[in-house]
C-alpha cells in the first residue's frame, strides 16, 4: 500500500571525498521536500552491514543485511539529523509544522479562519454557525442581514486524530484549548440572499470589519432545485467534502431535491451530499416522489434480478448483514400487494416495511451467509438489483478451482511506485512478482485468473475497479506490501494485514488473514475495515492484502527473498482453495 504521508524538507549531502562503494549509505525516506505535523519521524535506509550507523552521534539498530528504520522525536520547526557510516555522511533537515492555528498579531483575524469559506445555501430555520480566530480578550461579532451575532471564546474541546491513527494504534482524542477561537450560531426564517457575513473585531478600543469568503443564501422551500446523477455511480457522502464518509453510490439517473449547498457540493433530500459535477440540474422539476406497487423477479444464469418499477428514479442505500441484504428506497411510498419470488437458489424470502413516511425497506433473507456480489442500476425508472449466485465449483480433486474466475490486482505500477524498502526496492515490483507467482499457483489448481496488470504500467484506480465490475470474478484480491504514516513505529511494526469494505468480503478477509498468519507463522498486523478503492467494488467479494512491511528492516528481507515469495504464493493459493471449499 502506498504510504499516506502528511505534508519534511529533506536535503542530503554526501560529505565524503572518497568515491562511494557499490553499497553506499542510503536514506530512502523521508523524501525530498517533505513536511510533517507528526511528533516523530522515521528514517528508512541501508548501509553495508560492517560498522555502525550513527544518527546524531548515536548508534542505531540494523538488520543482518544492514537495513534500518529508527524513529526520532521532532521539535517544532527545523530538525537537523546527521546520519553517518564510516566515511560517508548524510545531513537531513526535517521541518515539523504546528497543527494549531496561527494566532494573528495585533488587530486582525487569522488568515482563512472566517466562515463560511465557500458559498453556502441552507433552508429557512436551519442553524447557521460562524467561527473566527482572533486575538484573545477581543470582542467578535458577525453581521448577517439585519442580525448581529455575538461570537464567544470557546472552551477546551476534544481534538480527533486522523483516520490514519487507527493504523498505528494512536487513535485516542486529545483535549486542548484553541486560543482565540470564537464561535456563534443563528437562524434565518425566510428565503433571502444574505451575501457575505461581515465580521467585526474590537480590541483595545480599535475596531476592524472583514467579510467572509463565502456568501449565504436561504433557499425557498417551494423552489428547490432537482438534481439528476449523471455519473455511472454518484459518490454519496455524509458531508460536503471528500473528508466525509462514503454512503451507497447512487445509480446513474437518480433524482433528488437539493436542500443545501456548500461550495461545489449539493445536499440531497435524503441527507447525503454529492459533488455537483456528478449531477445536472433539471429545470422546472418538482421534488421527486414515487409509489411502488409490485416487485418483479427474473432468474438469469448466475444471477437473480429483482425489479422495482418506480415513477421516478429515487435515491437508494444498501446494507448487508448476516444472511440478509437490505435495500432502502427514499422518497417512496408503498402500495404493494403482490411480490413474485420463486424458490430461488439465493433468496429464501423477501420482506418489506414502510419504516417512515417516504422510506421503504426491502429485506432479502438469504439461504447462506456468504454473499457473492451485487449491482444496482436504473433501466428507465425501474431499479434493477442483480444479486450474484455462488460460483459453480466443479468436482475435480486435481483441480479444485476449476471453473472459478479469480481476479488478481498487483498494486501500483508505472509512475505509482507504492512504498519503498530500505534499499530503494519498490513495492510495485514485489507486488507484481508475487501476483505472478500466485497466478501460476491458481492456474495449476484450475482457476481462470484475470490480472489488472502483468507488467510495469500505469493502471488507474477507476480502471482497476472497472475491470472488477466488468469481469465479475468470484473473488478479487489486491496484492500489496505495507508502510506506515510518520507517527508509526517502522522499526518494530511488521506482519500481515487484510482490508475489507463490503460485508460480503469480511469472511474472506478474516479467513485469508488467519490462514497466512498460521501457515507461514508470520506476525499479525490486523484485519481492518477500510474505505479503499480496491475494497469498495461490490460486484464481487474484494479484499486487499498487505503481505508484509516494506518499511520494517527485518521483514523487508523476508519480503524480497525469492524462495519465501514462492512459498507465500503457494500458501495463498491453498488458502483460497480452502475458503471456496468451505463455502460450497
């Protein structure tokens, strides 16, 4: 997996006047021009195993081959590290940035602290909140239309770490006060264009005013725009930026009323947000509402399709459970008296319930716990849910995977190198080497293997997802090797990690993780639910494997050992075979 790094300036100067040996002192991380707000940083590198490597005059631990990955605390600002091995020396400068907002000097607001920072639109009566960073002991207010809202200093609050903290086990909040943070809220009861809020700051008898960057509009409830999704799968989120969590993607053609705006994001009537670039506005449209009557059914080779005839395409969401699959239709009222569902190889029963006004849930009770993938689409105004059947496993002791299509995704490639080992060896290369070995083992067992790449080339994440959706394999495995964010302990963190997103992939992830750990006697890094591009595809159980740490000096030697790679591929293939056997 490519390490996600926080924005450290690196400069390296070899001070030796002697020509470098074929295995010189090397530091491959931090990269040039890297900055970090982490409290510590690790250095990944290598040097000939003879002699010591010193960092600021102190010896560090190394693997048998001479690799190292020590961590060092950082003070705010510039940190100078001198790395030395015999007559070679590197000087590395790392800059730690403060994660606290910078207080303004004198009579001024902190740059970029006035909200809203982009144009927003809200409904009448909806709470609108304002914030600013200004000198302590000041008087701060904001004028909005004919209202003046006082902003008050805020007490201590819990500061949440980033999502990456879950990868290092350091995900507890910290309590701290933010000096100079002022906040206040109000409501506006009528539709109007309020332009930019005007902030006022008074300190030591002097006053300044300054507008926010964004304007505020209060929408008319009777004239709300209607948006239609034009992307194949519109990305629905819990809030108005990519920082917010994903919800069930909206099929192309979905229509919903826009009840709020923030920058380029629309809030839809069922609560989700979507980037406006994935939609188009339908002039003159009224808020989409539909009734639903009968529910249709048809069985195709390998798939059961359920058809939900609607008057207009409405937003939907999906939730998979233990032997259940629940589909929710929003802005929908049931007039259902008849549902056809024959004795199906996948579904034992379909239940439905009008849970709230405008929300209908359909719960598919399944015959087996393992689910094999699904697709959602609109054909006109009919929602089509395709549920995949279990793959047909032919009885062949010599080739137990006969008839099973397996997709392998060697992570990264081309310009995307992924993580880097102490010697400069790239993750993309070991991903491909192990994927090819695994492909060969699976072919011996009779599987039909599809690869997203079989050489060193660029394959974008959307392209990889599209290959999974098109090929509809029985399972998809993305092969990676791991690294840590700056706050991690690279020297002591190792092991196998597995990542899943859709419930249908959970059992595969846990089984493969335990199988590898036990059979290979490798450390366990853990099993993670993770919103990754190669775990999100719903067309098949999709798992991302992190087979070891490129950043760990000792494990890197195992990762790059050709004999161990062959053994790993064989055990992976055996694990896949056993998982299919238990899910017949």
